[in-house]
């Protein structure tokens, strides 16, 4: 492991980081990602100028991401053992977004179940970029389920994967890169060239985690859904614009047995997106089902890592 930590310690830290996230949630004040967002905005305002935007965007990414990641790696190197362990655990905690996903999506399910359509539109509009002002119940359920399935990788499993590879600095690298992709990775006049490096780096970092997430959705599909999730992944993912969101969302929709993708309104214009999944239209309870699938994926891999660590520990003491 690039972190230099044995697997047994990484397994304990994974459990600790997830437990902290579920117990505490996002920091309400002084959240590091809020400060990073302000820094990224300042860097973008300074570097995103006409001429040389592609190179400027790459340099801006380096200036935004590498200093905090290298600082974290240096701290992990020089701190005493107990301090290093705490640093890794808290970096994982700050990079994870499992409880945040629940806090942003389950209220949508509850509002829809209670028939509070305006409230559900408001809540959904906070987590998606599509227009929700005139969205129907099914539209909102679809948007909530899509957001959960995609962020099961972006906010949770990708972070866990890179933590296993490179410890706390690896989790921090992934989360900061993902944040810059969300801020800069648009195909608009302003960001098409400047944000291209951020988008491509995020694609590279997500390539393996996204496919492991998609595989997890296949494995955890309800009875009869495993083959459907696999078929949807293989057949539908190539048509999706994102090379990593496609496998994750197609597999997840297939696992849940619902039809996602399709029409969505952005800035007043209806966009026809490729289909995802197979089955009926989304209903409110599918938001809850998508959350349970994401949570199950997290627990599946935590369990797998812990079992592997125990087996290796047992083999070493046999």
C-alpha cells in the first residue's frame, strides 16, 4: 500500500472513518471542503482567461490540489504513530459523504410520500442541476435515485478505494479532484477548455472505483436483479456521456428494476438522455431503495476488507 500502513490498520481506519461519518456527518462549521471551494474559486478567477485556457486549467488544478495533499502526506510521514493513525482517520472522515447523501436525499422521499410536492422540488433542486420547478413526483423520484446511485461512487466508494491505495492523502486527493470536476468540469464556453484537465483527471481516478461500484450493485441486487443489472451495465453504459457514471447508474438502475435516464430539463431545454435500467418508472420509495443499495455497498466492502485483513493476520500467526 502506498500509505505504508498494513492492511489490518487500514481496515480499522476504514471502519473508524465510516463510523465517524455516520455519527457526526459533515462538519457544520469550518468544513475543509468549503474552504477548498473558496480557494478553487479564487484560483479559477485568476487563471481562467482567454488564451491558453487548457494549460492554465491544468496548472490551476495542480495549484489547488497538490499543496493540501502533499501537506497531508508530509504530516502522515512525520507524526508519531498515534498521530498518524488519527490523521488518516480524520482525513477519511472529512472526505466521505455517506451520511451527507442520506441527509440530502431521504427528506426528498419523505416529502414525496407526504404529498409535499413543492418541498420535494426545493430539496431536489439542491442536489441536481436539472430544473425541478415543474417536476412531477416520478421526475423527482428519478432525480433522487440517480443522484444517490452516482454519488455512491463519487462521494463514498471512490473515497474508500483511494484510502486503501494511499491512506488519508489518497482519500483527500480523490475528494478534491472530484470537487474540482464538479466545479470546473462543464462543457460550457467558460469551462470547456479550462476545466478539461479537472474532468480528465477525475475520469482516471474514478475508472476502477466506478466499475467496482457497478459490480457491487450487481452483487447486491434483489432476487432476480443480478442478471438484469449486469445486462444494463454492459448494454447501456457505453451510450452515457460520462465513462464512469454510465456503468454505475446503469447497473444501479438495473439492480433496482426501474427506468432512469430519459428526458430531463436543463435551463429550460429538455434533454433526451440515454436510458438507464429496465422496468417501471421511479416512485418515491425508490429513493429509499437507492440509499439502501449505496449503504449496502459500503458495508459489503468494509466487510470484505476486514475479513481479508483477519485472514492475512491469521496466516501470519499460524
